């Protein structure tokens, strides 16, 4: 009698939640690669980001989405639309929340209640993923779990700490078991649908988020103007993992006001130099080659409020 072949599962799962609950950190932990930039500042993720995890027993394509928040202005509406649209395109939703501030009396915030209402309408199987459990005592989580279970018929409740990689593998295995049976959706070597130029632009924006004042990041967008790989091929005999070859990149950092441009450039250009140095190091790790990076700062007035401004800077 021939041995029974194991069932192969594959499908899509969306990471949905409020800003700063750790969705991007979770995506990076699940895939083992830095596909999404991470920052403590709100609205870091602006587009849907695909991360594919392939195992012998199955494949899950995770979609990281912008944090769902009160949509004021064109850019905010765009981001919320991107997140909510993802719910319609997947087999499973991972609703990510954090346990902050539940020690005295757990509650479902108005923002999370809005998301739950949208999930009720979508009717998709949904996990409650409680992230950042490293910040509270585990017995404190029980009242929160009970509260959310009364609000929504979750298929699973999975506490994790994405930052510490605690519970992430358990989450993946639970997600995989909820995927439909089927062949892989992507070739085994596919990790993301993000082009290298897109990731480069995001890595630069991450350094703006990291180094600049609170009022700057939201008004910032980055476009790669020039990406020359003609010298990328490493010389024969180059050891694996060693940086070799050269990629020349020029990119523009867009802001909305001259005062913001001055802050990003900094005194005698020092802030822009710092942003460029740290971005170049991250991009070299991403591309596996030496990188020459040239940055300039441009002003595009009120781009985040104008549909044509969003389109020009790649949000469409």
C-alpha cells in the first residue's frame, strides 16, 4: 500500500489593525527578511506589502497593510482603502491588536471596534493576534481575550511577541491549517512582489522616519530616479556573502514645505548625509553589492492632500 501523501495547503492572509501594533515587524519575522520598514511613528506602512512563506507542507502569502485610522486627507483615505481592500482578497484575516493599557479594565477601543464592524461585514475567517505580550503579564491577557471573543467569532486567538519571535511559529502553523488545499501560488524562490527599487525607496524613507522631527515623516515620500546595475555583477571567485560589484542609485526625498526641506538637509547638509549613510548600509545588505547613493530633497506642495500629488509619488 502506497504511503498517504500529505495535504499541501496554500492561500493568502492579511495583517489588519491599527497603526503601530506591530504588523510590519510580524511580517518581517514570519518571512525572515526585512520586507517592511519599521518605525514607532504612525502611518509608517503606506502600501500593501506581500511576503511569501514557503514550507514543504504549504505556502502562505501574507499581506501587510497600512494601519487603519481616521481618514482625513487624500493620503489617509488611500491608506485605509488599501487596508480594507486587502480583506476582500484573502482567505484569512489576522486582526492584530496590542494589550497596552489593559491592566485596570480591558476595553475595545473605538478604532478597533470600527475594524471589527468591517470584518463582520466581510465575513472572512479571522484570527485575533495579540502582539507585544512581552509588555504585560500573561494572566492579564485573559480578560482581554474574553472581551474580544464576545465581540467577534474569532477562529483562533494567538498571543505573540513579534519583536521577540515568541509564538510566531505557532501562529504560522495555525494560519497554514486554515488555508485551503492547493498547489503553491508562487514559485519556491519568490519572497515578495516588491521590486528592488520600491524596497530601496522604503529603506530611505525609514531613515527619514528615524532621524527627523515628528512633523517631517508624514509629509515625506521617496522616489528612485536612477538605478544603474551595469557594474553589479561580482568578479569571478568572489566569496559568497561578500559585497562585490557596484550599484549606482539616485533618489529624491519629497516634502511639502521649504521649512521641511531645510530640516531634512540639516546644518551644512549633515542630516541628509546621516540619512544617506544609514540608508546606504541597509540597501547594501538588501542588494548584496556596494552602493553609491545620491540623495536630493524636493518640495511638492501639499502632495499628500492632492490626488495628482499622490499619483505622482506612486500612491495609486
